[in-house]
């Protein structure tokens, strides 16, 4: 998956199109990500003694990874990261628009 936990992303499809946020968690088996403050759903929670109160809570629902695109930290543009190799042989993710290194590729 090109998107990782902690990346800033832009939603490019669906009802939340145009919103930005930070990836809180990725669900790699389903190719889905949970983006902070995006795709909020209401859940009706049952009270559990000593743990939670009952009521409605809002939480983020997963979005498919193909519906988000990475925002480069250097140029602040939405971009698809590409994998490049440094002279040392290290594999890194880099921006396709400004050619800057985003971080190491795992």
C-alpha cells in the first residue's frame, strides 16, 4: 500500500471528496485507511458498567486506499509517491512532482 500511518492525505472520491487529514491507521488486508476527522459515522453505544456511558458517539470509518492520495510535505501538492533508490542503495519514497524524498520505503 502506498499510504502509511501518519501520512497527510487528500480524499479524491466519495462523499468526503476534497477533505484532508492524517492517516491514523491502515487496514492492509482490506486496503483501507482511517483518516482523522474524515468519514465520520454515528454509533449507538450501549452502557458498560464502569467503562462507558450509553449514547451516540461519532467515529471515523475506513476509506478505501484508492480514494485517497498522499500530500507532499515539501510542495503541499497531492502526489503519487514513487520508490527510488539512493546512491547508498537505500530504498525511499519520493514525490513525483518535486522529486523530494518523503521517507524511507519499508
